C-alpha cells in the first residue's frame, strides 16, 4: 500500500476521502503534495468499489490555501515547472469517472479555490472563506481557475474575483454558484456523508457518462490552461513575480510596478 506524507487516504462504505495533511501550512500544497494527490486520485478513481471521492483539508482552519510560497522556486518544488503537477492534478479531478466532492472546512484560497472549482460538487462549512490571491503574490491560474471559473460564476464575477482578490463568505460562494450547499461547521461531515450515500445508490456507469458529458463541453479549457501554464513558468522567473513572493514572505505590500 502506498505510504503518504502530505496527505491521508481512507475508504469508508465505498467513499474515498483524500485529505491534504499540512495543517501547519494551512494545507498549502508543494510539489510532493500534488504528486501524492495525483496518486490517490488514480487509486480511487479506477477502483470499482469506490463510488465517490471526497477532497478536504486537515484541521479546522483550512481546506487548502494553494501553493506553498515557502517552496516557490518557479514550480512549488517537486517536478519543476508549475504546469506539470498542478495542471495534472486539476485535470485528473475532472477525468476520474467518479464524482469528486470538495468538503470545504475552512479557507479555500488561491489554488485551493481552484481545486473547489474543479471538483464536481462542493459542500462548505459556514466558516469557509473563498478567494484568489494570485495577482497579489505574482501568480495566476491561466486555465480552469480563470476560464472555467467564469462558466461557474459568470464572466463579470470571475473577473472581480481575480482582479480584486477579495475574500468571500460561504454564503456568498453559495449565492454565486461556487458551492452546492453550506451547513453549520459541526454538521459538515454528516452532510457530505449524506450526499455520498445518495450517490452510492446511483448507477456508477450512468454517473461516469454524465460526468464525461459535462466535461466534454469545457475540456478545451485544459488546452488553454496547458499553454497558460507554460507562460506562467516563464513569468515565475521575472522580477515582477519574485517581488510578489518576497513581499508575501516579508509581510509587506508588493511594489510590482517598480519591477516591470
């Protein structure tokens, strides 16, 4: 059996739960985290005994806060350029023939917010917080995090989310269609379990065909994202991007325009 360090993997009554286990980093991912998530998704996605996959974060504070800036060397360590592990992870969430449910227990910021966007369904605690930070720290998600987000919440709202980098409550996320349901924090596990139990009663083949059909309409975004990720890997080598990371780590406001 695979041994993981950055995630936890458990199966209960046909539901695989994949938990990002870096609470000390607010469940921010590094390259190793992405590689382990990819392995776990493959493991659950093609196991015929699994009917649903739940993705969540360890602890009470965060679902996932995106890329670990302390590991930021132009690609969150691991396999180098950002496009490889992150692009593969996002695509795999959509590719596995099982519903992937985001159980959002806290902050879903940056790349964490993108993971919620990529998941088929999302159920949030009342204490969950959503938002993007890329332009604040010299980064961006040029694929599913932007183009697909626009399909989910609409063009104007998606541009607001990225251009202003504001924070949104769970109720606001529900109102704009980013999540399917919001429940009191103490009821989150039970609510997700209820949704999974309903899914487990459905035809797995019909569910898989439905998921493929939904994806067919938006899979061109994967190609757009691939191009964008290559551009992003070049952008991460610029002084402008480095200024965003330095400012974040030094807890100061960035001065991007001095680096153009």
